[in-house]
């Protein structure tokens, strides 16, 4: 039954008899929604162009626009190198691009890329790797792109192959230990280490030392190349005889064991991943023995990048001050240069003494590549496989 007109009028009255205003309902049509999306896209593109002009001088505006049209970029990254910080910070500077990451240890990462490349299923735009040996083989196969970003000079000459790969982060190798898992005498001996040979002076620790398998990648191949070429085969045998070390197949499980006290020391470890456990509260301390061994993390554009302009923009961003800062203060990597201040929580500790990269040992990777089969056989003969 129809309500009386007076009742219909009262239905619009609120408390106290005040007339209530009815809020208008805005319905966006399909064309209006499309226009809104175009406006947001234009705004994001212009913001990206403005940021690049300020922070990467010389990067072509036309290339930024092309990258924004592509709309996304895929980054194949190593674990523990500030990838989460990169994923968080890159879109803030380049809002027109969505960054996706696939993160895995070096062996897994290269296996995935290699399988996709051989199947002609190209997914990676930019990839990270620790081994110039592997990168050289990829370049020989035509799998790497060749481009020189305008800020390439921010990377020291010995840490790049111009046009092909550049270092954006890396690790000085350490002897790192759990301070709760060693006694005072061992603590003093570990903190006093000056050279790699000094590790042999640390008392006890049988079965409590971990070494990383040489198959792990460039950061694990370089130290053993150095030990065998400079100290001879007897050094590895002395390590084995004195400590009866445990062989680990990766720095991630080793770091977890170290943080929990499952192992006491990791010998010739990269810094960043164990350091992330220190940041979380693990009782860790470490030294950088001489000669300083530096394990770089290289980035390269892939030859068949699905998003070619976006790949170039990501690479240039990774070389920028903001990109380097993501790796240092978001990934516990040491600064590549004075361009980025070191704000890591342990950087000001009295026990922490970061050497200059200028003093780092510079390996001949062509020689490492040539000697790697023999080197691997020697390592396995002592430590197993």
C-alpha cells in the first residue's frame, strides 16, 4: 500500500526535525575510468622523468617514456643483497614501473636463467651474478645486452666490463663467529686475526667450523683460488686436520646455523647475509683478514629482455646513489664508494674495521676459469663434495 505523502516527507527528516541532505552518488563510466587511468599514467611518467633528470643526468627522456609504456621490469637477484630494499625504493623514484623480482642463490638463479634461455622463454630483464666467468660464457652465447648507462663511471674500472656488467654491491670476505659459542681464549684469538693464515692459531673449535662448498659460485671460488695459489695445498689440509670443518652447500643455511649456535665459526664467509642476523640480534662478530678478498655482485641486462627500455632504466637506477644505498643500508653490503654513507647498525662498533676496496685483492678471473676444474678436484679431495 502506498505510504501517505506526509510520511514520505517525514522520512527525509533527521533527528530534531532537521532535513538531511542526500549525498550525490558519482558513477564513473567506462570512459571516465579510462581517462582517470590515463591521467595517473601521465603523472607517473612525468614524475619518473623528473626524478631521472635530477639523479641520472644524461639518461634519455625518450627512453624513460618508452620504459613507462612497457610498465614493468623483471629482476633476477641474489638473496641477501638488499633486494627487498630495491623493490621498495625503486617504485618510489620511478613510479611508472612495477618491479618484479625472482630471488635465489647463485646456482639456482643461473640454472633458471639458462633453462629459460635454451627454451627461448625469455623472462629476465636484468640479472645479478657473482661470477665473471659465467658472465663471459653468457656473453659468448649472445645472452647479454650491451649498453653503457650514463652513470657507468660511478663504478671503478676493475669492477665492471663496460657495456656488459657492472658491480652495484659486493662483500668483503670474513671470518665470522658467534660470540656465545666460543670461549674467552678463542674470542681473543679470533678478534686478533690479521691474515687468513692466522685462523690456524685459534685453539680448539674441532667440528665447530663451517666452510662453504666451492660449487657455490664466484664468492666461494675466489677465496679457494687465492688459498691454493698463494698458500699451497697444505693450507687446506691444515684446516681440515686442525678443525675437522663441516662442509656447507650455501651461505644461507650456514648463517642460520651460526646465528643459532649450531656452528661457531664460518671461514671465508661473505659479510651481508650473516650480518643480517646480527641486525636481528644474533651475537656475531667478524674480522676481515688480509689480503682482503672482495666478492662482487654484478648486474647485466639480458640480450632478449622482454622490457628493453625498462631494463636500461633499472640498471642505471641500480648504479645511482639511491640504488647503491638500497644495497648498503638495506642489504648490509659495504659501500662501493664514498657516494653512499655507511649507516649499517654495526658500522660504528668498536670491533668493526671496514677496509678500503682499493686495498682488495684483484683476482684474475680468466685464470680462475682455467684452473677451476683442477681447483674443484683439490677442494673435494680434502673437504668432500
